[in-house]
C-alpha cells in the first residue's frame, strides 16, 4: 500500500484468492447485481437547450451530498455507482449520479455527446446541486473517464470549486497513452465493447443529424479522431487528448482529493501518472494497491473500495 502519511488509517487491500488476474477484478464486478436503491430520476436543463438525466437518492439529512460520475459508456445504473449509493445511504449521505449525454434513458437533443474533458456539464450539475441543496456540502466521486473530467474540473476551478472533498477511482492520466494501450493485448476485448456501443450511438445521431461525423474505424483512437474531436471542437484526436488529459490539471487542484488506483490497471495504466505532482500537491492523497483491476477491487472482506471512499469522505 502506497499513500502519503496522514491521520487516515486506510485498510490494506487484500484480494480474494480466486482473483489472481487484473482482468478478473476488472470484469466480474460489472456482472454483480447491486442492491436496490430508492433513486428519483430528474432531468435538468443545460444552457444549450439540452438535458442531463440524474438519479437522486436523498436521505433528508444535513450531511454532505455526494455527486457521482460514471466511466466510458457507463451510466448511473452501473453496479459500482449503485453499490456506492447504497453504502453512502447507510452512512446517512445523500447522493446524486449524473448520466453523461446519451448515456441515460434516451439520446440527448444536441449533436454533442460527452468526452473525457467535458466539464461544462459538470458545472451545470454542480450548480443544480448547490441551488437545490443550499445547506449541504458537496463531495464528489468519479470513476475512470468520469474521474478524468472531475480532476479537470477541480483544476479549472481551483479553490472556487463547488466540492469540498473528492475521490477519483482509476483515472486516466494521459488519454493518448491510454488510447494506445487500449489497442494492445487483452485490452482489445474492452476496446471492442466500447466501440460497439459508441458506433451504435453514432448511427442514432446520424438519424437525428444528417451531417453528424461518420465513424469508419476500429479503435478508440479512430473514434476520437473521427467523431469525438470534430464534434466537440478539437482539431483531431491528438489535440483532444492534449487538452483533456487529467495529468496536467493535478497541480491546480486546491480541494482535498484522494486517488485510488491499482498498479496492475491495464486500461488506465498508473505509469502515466504525474507522480512528482501528486507527491508535491498537499491537497492530494494517493491509495495505490498492488493488486486489483480497473474500477474493480475484489477484496477478501467485500466492499473494500466503498469503505475506503467513505473513510476518506468522513475524515
């Protein structure tokens, strides 16, 4: 276990014996059935005449409300989001999970979708929470792509950010390096799944908007080059990656941030993290595990990830 000395005594991560592989940790949790949580689906308007679908679980307490952000092609109904909502509720915390554009129950109205550097929708979301729950502090937890944009948002707003504490789980630090890694070895299996759902969405968008970019590739890099970049005002994939990667924003983070990451993660490799910056920024604490997967940590005592997140939020 590797983290900065602090007054938080984090429980070491101990992998279940039957999960020796990073891919088992990554894949199996997504097939688990999370406990039912009493959420309310709400639509909030965006400044560009679109909408965001959010799921609210309100505990009616004065405790902080926790904003949750899912990963690439996920949603507020992913097991890691639902499980965390359940455990937060047990501790008396309200939570509200954002569905990125096109990831909720229906396709969004505008041509634009979502991407790793999209922080204007985060601002809309945080402002809605502040206005709706003026007496509650805001905490935030982001997973994978959602973690990348959360760090970018924290860096952009600095000390003025709406949240008073945050956690990121398995964030990508260099989108370009991550995109290259996605096209190697077993990662191609994950890439194929992402590409399948993204390609299906571009088909739906094409029906909505005849001049929507056409996707003809087979890799995440191709998708970002042909669709993500032109759709969201970037020159190409490299320009999008350069401007959106979380790595360059950690030095500007001014709110307490915990990063949880497995050293074995193949989707968002920890080797690309700006380790010097993470060590030198007094607001950042890291919890790097020897074992585990991407957003998946099958622990011998279940729910290690959520216990660690909640311990940090409560500290």
